[in-house]
C-alpha cells in the first residue's frame, strides 16, 4: 500500500479511482464517501492547489457517473505520541491550521455541483494529537458530517490506553460531544459501557465487513448494538469487496457464528438492513432523506432482473430477502443515477476509456 501511495501521480490516481468507482456503480452503489488522505506530492510537499488530489477524486467520480462526498482527512502522526513515518509523508498536515487550509481549498472542488458534497475528518486517535482532535471538531464546520476511524484493532486499543489511560471509544465519548453528526468507522473493539453510550449518542457506526475480515480486525458487536437502538451503515474502506449484498450477508452471518443463533435481527432482516443502510448511509454522506424515493429528488437505483431464477417465482413479501441473501452482481440489469443508466447489462457507459486509462496507470506503476 505504501509503495503504491508513494508512487502514484495525480493522473494515475484519477484513473485508478475512476475504475474503482465504475466497478462500484456496476455493483449497485450510487454515492461514495471518499475518505481521502493522499494529499501531497511524492516528496510530501503540498501541490500548488492544496486539494489537487481531492479534486482528482471528484473528477474520477464524474467520469464514473457516481455521486461523491469528498472527505479530506487530517493525518498528522505515525501513532500515539510518535512522529509520522517517512512513508506517510504524502498524508501529513502538521497542524490544525494546515488541515483547515486543505479543507477550505477542498470546498472549491465541490462548489456548484449537485453530485458532489463535502465532509471533514480526523483519521483516528492514533493519527492526530488528542488535543488537536478536539480543536478540529470544535472549530470545524458545524454543517458537515464528521468521520473518524476508531477502535479498529486490539493493538490500537492497547496503545491508546497506554498513552492516555483510556480506550479509544472511551476517550472519544468522554472528550467530544458525540452526536448524530459522527460517523465512526469500524468501532470493532468496544466494552459494554462504550457500546451502550455509543448507541445512545445517535452516532452512526460505519461497518466495513470485507475489509475488517481481510485485515483480521475482529467482529463488531452488532446484535447487541442494534438491540440498544444503535445506528449504522456500510462502507467498502480498502475496497477488497465491492458487492453491498455480500457486506450485508457478512454482517448477519458473522453474528450468527459468534452467537450460535440463526437470527441476528428481529423481523424481516433484509428489510431492516437495507432501510437502515439507506437512511444512515445518506446521513453519513451529508444527505438527509427519510423517503428512499422522495418526490423531487434525483432517481438513483440498482435494477435487479426480476426474471432470474428464484426472483421470478418469489412473492413480493420475500423479494428483498431473496435479493439480499442469494443475489450476486450477475443478477443486476444495471444502475441508474440521476435518472439515467450509468451501467446497463453489466456495461458501464464510459467503460472503455475508463479501463484504458486504468490499464495505462497500472502498467506505469508496475506494482502488480
């Protein structure tokens, strides 16, 4: 990862992102929150346009036809109390003011575009001085969603406790006014008190099951969290998996495995997961909408082939569960964004130039 991060130039980053985003659309995603921290040039120097790389992510999203919430990330340290490593030099904003300058410049990348919005973020407790985390949130924009990685790995929890005498989620809940603007990615390793307080806060937990599984991070206490009224949505994080239905199945099945029970959620599990994801996922993007297909809003949808086996003979009552628990991308007829087909019959409307640019970038990087 670091080798690629230190090698990629803006043109290559844009080409890679466009390919990724096109694949996400093919799997049914219509909006991405880009948790973005590859900010500077290969030597760690800011570009003339401080938001050059973020601007490239926006351009890639426009090419791929997907909506994007650009989330410039504040990344300052190598770990708790440690200077950043040389290989992290492209990520680093040294001070809160440096980060706010980046955030301010990022506003120009999203200005006057209804398909682009902005969030702000601290990478994690280990990546920014604790006092600077407080300042960033307290002095940051009060109308944008706030994202942060927390309690992803056991080592992070142990290192945090050794550094400040508190676990990561404990520190966060004790020191910031955690509320429904917070989107806390992973939140994997929580004790009983943290889980209860988190659910009561109104914050959204962003679960990334395929990435968490790939990295061996652990399993979030989903079954208990939902019973406490906690809110959540999904993300793809490292993009090791791009099928949202697989993410939902992993969430459900991991709970069954650890609980030895065959029902994770009460009632219609598929309907619950889809509805919760849409409502909380939109909020994480900075969009508030209770009605999935609100009149006057743009029409965004993934279209499944109702004539495929199982679906063709499934009642309306069981249709959503059949899609979630049995379907893969081959059942998708296409994806519509802003009322227009972006992917149809598995073919992206800009697929050829996107793939050509991606292949060129990969050949140049020589890291596969």
